[in-house]
C-alpha cells in the first residue's frame, strides 16, 4: 500500500486534552488540508483509514482531530505516525515538480553516460531540495538547469554532465 499512498504529514504531538494532534506538513502546500476529511494513518507498517476534522492550518503546523481519538492519552499513541492520502487524491503538481516518493529509487546518470546510483533521499532545505544519491556519495541541487531528463515511471534521472561538475557535491 505504500506506493499507492503519499505521505502528507507526520503527527508530532497531542494538542490539548480532547485528542487533537499537531501535524507537521510534508507537502509544499499546507492549504491542501483545508478540505481534507479522510486520510490514511500509517504507523508500525499498518495503513488504517481515518475520518478527521481540520481545526487550523498554518504553513508549518496543522491541528487535526481524528475520529475515535478523544483523549490526550489516545492522541499520544499517534506520535510519529504518518498521515497519507491515496495517490489518486493527491494534489496535482505543477510542471517540473515531483513527489519525493516517486524520486526515491530513481537510477541517476549523466549526459556523458556515467552512472551514479540511486536517489536514496531528498533533503528539504530553505533554498531548494537536494537529491542524495547512494547515501550521500553525491549531493545534487534540484535545479532545472541540472536536470536533463526525469522519468519517474521508469525510475531514471539524467543530469547535465557539465553542470553537474559545477554544482554537484561528490564524496570522493
């Protein structure tokens, strides 16, 4: 089910004594929560559908009330759980943007034919994201000028070789 869902937030802590929780958004647009009424709770490998109410939305935090969680003790059990949505209910992305889940595992090479390995993580920074390849052997800023081709369906990414030499951070 993990490939069929997208993580949109992580529960950080209870909020108040009536079972509400504070969620850190894992999305660029926290306003996507405004109309959210159902989601999937992911914890300990299990995916459970939940109904919810949105109490407030801010850029860095969302307050939610999940049905069936009515006390601070019940809300505490949700700490570090992920809030997910089915892929078909994901907010459409603008051109040249990708879901992190779709980038992880992409094979990376350059226009000169050199292979670097797989994307193992996408680091979110203040300026732009950073693609981590093979656990940090190569760090590449997620800039349009670096990307020659991104094919998430076939799990591959091609980088412009000359630009990569200028902006890539190589471990060796």
